[in-house]
């Protein structure tokens, strides 16, 4: 059961912003002997991002790390704003909101670790994944039941869509021949 105050905040969201490592992935950093990096993304989370775009909600990722893997996957999903190598996520979020002409209450930020706390505090809705650091879960307006990289992003997407009355419409669009 989603608390009414969370549902009310979610209904105002026009921009969904996600951390990458630990939110869109399970947080593991995998390297081979040559130093090549690998990441695993959940396909259901990816469809959730596509569903947000279909509903007109802008999607962004803000990550302290930079990875061509993230660039490629987010581009494949049509994510409009891929902001990497950004340790100061609040400043990055503020700049993105300014560029888009949006207010803070129109943005949701999903994070998992303490580096995400300032951006979460600056957003209209702050979200922690289930396996986030305890301080992050304590600050969040809402915490997913699924861990990062294992359906948390999809859960967030469906909450936003449901709060705005778009979830069933998007499902029907996906099912249409």
C-alpha cells in the first residue's frame, strides 16, 4: 500500500531522475583481466523507462561514474538526459531543472547511497531502493520493495504512472498489435 502523501507527490512528477550503480544495476562493478567493465541491467526496469517516456515523463540519469555501457544502454532506451561523471548530483539536478524550466517538486530522484542524499533532498520526491544505505532509506519519501538492479526502477516507473492515471493506458499501448 502506497501512502497518500507519496501518491500525491508522485502525481506531480514530470522528470524522473535515477542514479545508475546500485539503482539501475545491483551495484556490482565487474572488470575483466584487461580492465574492461561490465554492467547488468534489468530488462523490466528498461521497459519501465520506456513506459515513462510514452507517458510524457522525461527521464534522466545522474551518475558520479562515467561508462560507455551506461551511455549505450540509456540511448537504447531513449533516455533523454545522460549525465555522467557528476559527483555533485544536486548541482547537476538543479542545472537540469533550470534548463528544462521545471520546479523541484516536478522531479523525483532515486538513489541508493549517501552521495545521493543532497539530490534526493532537492527533489520534490525522493526514492530509495530497498537495499539502499540506511541513511538513504531514512531520508526517502518512499522506498521500493525491490532492490537496485532487480526491479526497483520498474516499481518506481509504475508508481509514477499509476499516480498520474496513465499505467493502464501505457499497458494497453504496449499490448496493441
